[in-house]
C-alpha cells in the first residue's frame, strides 16, 4: 500500500482542530483496516475526533470510507421494497422481534442485520438464540432465501460488511471513544447503507438507559444519521424515543422473546405494542410500500405471528419449543403501601446484566433464562408485600450484586406522586 500520508500528521491535524481532507480520511481508514496504521495511532486519532469533532463533510467521507472497506449488499432481485429499522439500544428493547415479521406481513421486505449485547444493553441476536435451534449466521445466499420466502430475516452481519467498523468499534470499546456523535453515526450508518436497504427508520433512544441520555444530544445524533442516510440515497427518518424506564415488563433474552410472542399474539405491554406499531407505520410509509393490511390488524389476526413462525423455522429454530427458564428465581416485594413512583432503566439494565443476561467481554456466553421480570410500572398502586419484580438467574450467587444495582431504582411514594417521565416519542426527524 502506498505511503501517501503519515498517520502522525493526520493525528496532529485533528489534535490541532483542523479539518481532515477527503484523501486523508480515505487513506487512514483503508490503511487501518489493512493493518498499516497501528491500534495506538488509530486510538489517538479517535480520541482527537471525540474531543474536537468533525464537520458534516468529514463525517460523510469517513462513513463512505468505512462502507468502501467491504461489500455492499443489493436487493433489486426482490419483488418487494426493502426497509429496515435500527435502534441505538436500550433496556428491554425487544422491538425488532415483533417488528420485522409485522412489517413483512404488511408487505415490506426487511433485511435486518443485528448485533449482540455488550454491557447493560441487550442484543437482538442473543435474544433470538434463546430459541432452540435458531441460527444467527447466514451466508448471503441463505439470507436471500429467507427474505424471499418470509419477507424478513434477522441475522448477524457477515465479515465482509464494513470490516473497518468491526475493527474500529472494538478499539473504541476499550479506549473510551464510543460516545462521539461522528463515530456513532458513521458506525451505524456505514453498516445500514452497506446492507443495501432502500429505506431506514432509526429509533434513537434517550434517557438514563440510552447511549445518549441527554435528549438534545440524541436529537443531534438522529439529525446527523438522517443526513448521512439521505445523502446516500436511503429514505431515512428517525424517531427520538424514551429510554428512562425499561420498555415493557422484561429485560433478559428468553424473557424478552416470550414478551415479543405475546405482542405477536395480539397482547403484550402497551408501550411495546405502541412503539412497534409507530415504527411499523413509519417503515411502511418511508419505503412507500402499498400496505397489504394495517399493522394493528396484522397483530390481531395472526398474520404477523405466521410471519414470525415462518422466519424462525427458516433459520433452523423451533417457534413452538419451550424457551429456557433460569434455574433460580427471587421475588422482590414492596416494603410499604403506596404508588410506584420511579424505575430507572440503567439500573434495570445493569441488574439484568449482573444476573447473566449480558456479557462483560466479547465472546462470553450469556444465560438465556436470566433477567428481570417487572410486575408494576411507575404510577401503579402497590400494597406492602406485593411482588414488584422477579430476578431470574442460573446461579444464585448473582442475586446480591443484581439487587445492589436495583434497590434504589424502584421507589414507592406514599403521597401518590410519580417522578416525571419522558413521553414515549419525543421527536421525529425526516430527511
Ligand atoms: N451501535 C453501533 O453499531 N455503533 C456505535 O457506535 C454505537 C451503537
């Protein structure tokens, strides 16, 4: 590879708050992906970007360079329009599970490349792997077969898709450089643009359980991502949504699959149903899909459930198999009469993670049955002795550490007051 630039000069330019040129960006991403720029040099550059930022031209070029590091998928052979959703991640966020088969039932084609959980947030692939036999890794040909026959596929991104992001994301994770808008936006959008979807709806989470806890920052991230998608010819829009309280009543892999199946059967918690329907309508509208039926009807009449079962079977899973259950359960009860006034999403995420639902380093095994089942949400009246939440774990030594994370997050007021909450949908941003 030609030594067109010197990594030290590029680091110095960003350290001194200068704009990087297009050729500098192309070179540094390519050279890093191929191993010619060392991890310590890229770490320094990432920190300079985190501290000094990038303008929209630099972010756009950085994203293109990451896309060009690998393959681009293409779906023109399908007779349906493609549309995808991406969530920036949260606690109890199982929406992809009912949403992908629901949009398929309504006439869309959903090529959903998903990830695994790291830290306090869960990952769609870990959740689905709790279904006996289900496979996350598919070849491109298998992915095409599943989407042709079922209208939706949820699987892991192959090694050939945005390999620069795989290396950069692992490096950001261990260098304290995850939380930078240009880096988050380019990481997410490089994968989504390379995936080849024609339309995309972004669910940008905000509140204590989200990457961007400040709604203003979440809105800024959403705007940057919508602009990147639009510039790349993807019909992109974003919703900024609440993650101050966990979504639904479960956090943990098999527990969340169970709740998703309740939604597909026409039931399930109100907030999960509402967000699923709002996102489904946005996806169908953004892609300009002529709807075969209304999403609410598809949940009620079994069409979304049929798509789900077909999709799970096509990926080797048994949709009717019993889901894993953790070996031990502990019920936590109200210590007084009153009103449940608050419940902190981050604490619930950390609690579920400590119970074994998540991993603390890449490659670790998760416990499929572990997690937290919530029996009352803020605003509910409770009596002393009522079960407020149940902890599930395979190993009883995990309960104390999980309970330490949780004990101050479920508060009961005796005057009926409830802590202020974010609305489920805060903002919509269009391209
Ligand atoms: N998800 C990603 O894929 N990348 C990020 O940087 C953050 C969340």
